[in-house]
C-alpha cells in the first residue's frame, strides 16, 4: 500500500485538512482545498475511483462537488463513495448549492454509486468501517484496510475510545487524529498518542489533523513509533 498524506493539518493553519490518497486510486476524506492541492502535486483528481468519508464535517468532504464535476468530464467514469447512510443526501445538497444548474447532470453522466456497508472490498483490500467517538458529530467512522494479513487504519476525527484502541491493537500502521496537546471529548491529543504508542508498541502511529502547536511539540518529542508527517509525503507499507 502506498499512502500519500494529502493533509496533516487542522482547519486553522497553512496545512491541508486531514486526508489521504491510497495507491493513487482511493481517497480517505475529501476536504476543502483537496482538488487544488492534488493539481499542485501534478495529480488530477479524476484518477480516484473510491472515496471513503469518515464523517460529515466540512473539513472532510467539502471538495466533493469539484471532484464530481471534474469526474463528469473524465473518461474514467467509476466512482464509489463509502460513508454513513445520511451521506448521499448531504453530498447532493452540497453539490446543488455549489453548482445549481449542472450538479445533477454531472452525477448522472457517470457511474456514481454509494456503499453504506460496514465491510466491503476495494481492489484487493478488505475494508472495515468502525464507529468512533467524535463528540456530537454522529456517526463518525474510522476505516481499517486489510491485505495479506497487514492492517492499516484511519481513525478519522475521534477522541480516545475503545474503537481507537482496537484499531491500534490490530494495525501495523494507524493514521490518527492528534489535534491538540491534550485530548478532548472530540479529538485526541499528544497525551493520548503517548499512551497508545507506549501500549501498542507494534503499531506505527501517523498523526494528523494537527494544530501548529501540536505539530511543534510532537516534532520536539521525537516519539518512537510515531510519525509526524508533512503534507505530500508518501508512506510505503
Ligand atoms: Zn470533525
Ligand atoms: Zn476534522
């Protein structure tokens, strides 16, 4: 698996909002600014065929209308969006707000499907959708990819909860929320990452959704089995 960290920041800084491109084909979340950033990295978003949305805060899906309009002009016409059941309605509402005259036609011009299952296959991966705890935002999901007995997880936005511990226990790599210095009931903090990295020493934690201060502290801490990525880096697993 090749994971390109498209965004490692929170909404409130110069870094892109948290999202990842897997094997040049699968996106985990599609936040504000993702399409433009992909262009700047010489990647046309129309190569993406699978999009997993963790939850429906704007910094995780607001670029979908741009992606969908671009896809309508492409010859690569297969798209599956994996998300919670309310997702289709939310994405359509956003798309119609963004492009009232052309969004519907764009959606109808290619093969756009939705998948709300808790387990599904993408290429050679088996993917599990796991409910996490992101405060009042319900539902919020993480995803775990499995192939050849290797497990790679993405927590999405979450506080430290049993699901995150299950993912940490199972995964070789876990891309996870670490927004603050100290965790809250919505997001994890460095204190949570320290706890996880110590308890689940076989897992490599790739932190994301960071405020600038959190990034600076994490870079100074230099924790074993914790990667603090810059936007654009590629992690081969
Ligand atoms: Zn959120
Ligand atoms: Zn977020």
